[in-house]
């Protein structure tokens, strides 16, 4: 008999596919189209003022998903689910601050999520000992999260790739976490900013990558591991240097279905940027 988790999962997939449960395909097949969404951080200034309004605006552009960010967790989970649903958006993933992950598992479960994402390790842990602590925490949290029917994922930036002796923080995380439980949300921009090849990383960690973050990178911008203004070479999709056709083809091959636009800063008005990003996504064929 289908469980509540099964129903929520199918409902999210139906929303992503733009159909009702009665017409849902028998499975979310490997050749199913990507469900494109927006990470709420991108509209962090607008969301506290009018969350229902900005969500409706995102849906009207054509996005089918929203990935939540902690600024909206003042809403009780059932209320937040309703706001998202009323806007016509699917909800399968959300970000939770490192320290809050173990305390927010029940909240995330009430939201009906498939993925709890930790977006960043605290800066004081950006050393070898700190990455080892994070790996141990991730293993513990991921087991608990898995027990509720969700998955734990980690979202990269560039700082994880700074040398740590003969290794890097990212390598240590991968070495010391259980791939069966600790998954990845790869941010294509931040991989490139760290001097990594997004396509290579996507392929190398095929058994872990479940979600993608999308923003383009200005051609010939300097790489580095330091976060902050000097690391911001961000532009709309299709206006930068990343090979989106190859990235999406590989992601499609690996069965990845959810990809979120997460352009930290925009020169354009935010909705114009979202429209431009979405228009480009419609031109990319996996």
C-alpha cells in the first residue's frame, strides 16, 4: 500500500511534470525532463516581504520547483507547505544551516521533503580537523534522516577545495563519509570557481550527486578558494563559460532530475534575471 511518503513524492513529481496524479507516468524515468527550480536564497530580499507573491512570480515564469532557505522557517511546516503548494510549485529540497540540521529533521519531514541540504560548513571548521568533524556529523545526521525516508545532501562552494596538507577539505569529506547516505548537491559555478571541472566532478561522484545548482561564470575570471566579493564572477546562464549542454547531458545520463537556479547576485532586476535564466534553460537539450 502506498505510504504518505510515496504520495508526497508522487505529488512533487506530478507538479514537476505539470500533470495531475491521475495522469502521472508510472515512474520518473531516466529520460524524464529536468524539473527546474529556484533556490529561495536568490530572492532573499523579496521573500520576507511577500513570500506568496514572489513564489507565484517564480511559478509564472515557468519554474516548477522551489528549494527553501532558512529565512522562511519561522512559518510552521504545514503552513509553509501550503504557501508553496498554493503558488503551484513543487517542494522536494531545502537548505538547513549546519548547526540546525539535527534539530530540523522533524520539521523537514513535515514539509514532505526528499532532501535535506547542508549548504555550508562553519568557517571555523575550514581546516583538516574541522572537515573530519563535519564528516562525522554528516554520517550521524544522514543515518537519522534516512530513517525518515529523506536523504542528506551537502552543497559545495569553493573553500572546500583549498589544500589541506596533501588533501583538500572536499576530498576528506568524500573519504570519510558513507556514500550510501551522504549525497551531494553540486554547484556548477562554485566548482569552476575552485578550479575544478564541473563535468568531471559530476561524473566522478555519480553515485552521490542528486541535485544541481546553476549559475554561469564570466569567462577568464580568476579562480580561488576564498569566499566573498572577489569570488563573485556570476552571470546568467548562457552568458558565461560553463558548458551547460555537456553538463546537462551527463546529469540526464545519471538520472538527476532537479536543478535549481541559484544566482547569488544579479545586475538585472531579480525577476528579469530569473526570466533570462529560464529562457536559456529552454534552449538546452540534454
